[in-house]
């Protein structure tokens, strides 16, 4: 589950996601990115995010990247 604040609305949202974790980096592959909007909150400079990992809420900074094939990946650097 990820929790974030909308860039324009200022509202808090939570959405379930699948992810991979390697140390303090979490990678989220956004399936069907053109039909989803949540990841756009992390375009350009990115923004703060909270993830539930092993039952514990962790915070970090997320940045979304769209590749040449249209795939979107959100990379999260977890806070210490």
C-alpha cells in the first residue's frame, strides 16, 4: 500500500501496489499507466511517499520515469 498527497488537490490518497525491494530502494512497475493517474504525482522532481513494508509504514522520496516503450516505473528511495 502506498500513501501520498495529491499535487493539485492536496488530499491524501492510498492505493495498493506490487513492488520489488532491494535494500533501501523500492521499485514499482505501473501496469497500464495511461489508465492510472496516481504515479503522475511523482513525475519530474518526484515527491514524498509512504509505503507499508512488513507491516510498518516507511517514508521516502518517489520519482516516476516513463521509458521509450511507454512503461512507467516509480523508484522510491526510503528514508533512514
